[in-house]
C-alpha cells in the first residue's frame, strides 16, 4: 500500500448549492470539488436531512431546465448513499449568521468533519470551518 493510499482522508461537509453548481458548470470550482469527492480525495459527510435536500433540489423543474447530465446526477445521488453518515448535533455550539446553514453546521460537527485553524466554527460559501 502506498503512502498516499494510507493517509487519512479529510472529512468534509458541503452545501447543496455546491452540488447544484458543480452539476451545472463543467470546470468550475464546485465541479472540481465534486470530481475530487468522486476520486476519493476527501470523505463526504452527509446527514439524512442534507441528502434529502440535495435530492429534492436536483429533482426540481427549475434545476432540470438547465439540462444537466442525467447520468452524472444519478451517479452523484448513488454516491450520496455511500457517503459517511452523520448524526447531526441537536444543538450546534454556535449559531450561523444564516439560519439556513444551521443544518450544514450540525451535520459537519455531528459527523466529526475536519476542522482546522478557525475559531469558532463558521460556515462560509457552503464550507464549514472550525477549531480542531
């Protein structure tokens, strides 16, 4: 086994808007993020509520009118089923500026996402950051 394959993967949670953006824009940062996840460059942490939100958004007619690749959508949804399951914290230790991000923060903290260098935990542009 090589050193790269033995290293511990970063555990991360990403917001629904990044899934949507990644599926709509080839070559964009969100697209590269989804491709990195598909290549096992990090372990995605997903709660049942976050998984359901992603599935709901990806099935909306508003999203489908942009004609995303249906095979890629199916692959992402199938891969979500194999993501690291999270038991969200019932009460996050901090509050988000945007209450809609509370679910994401709760999922990340409940799934033991890697938190490096930022105190206290925050959500910015769909990414969760926090203290170790």
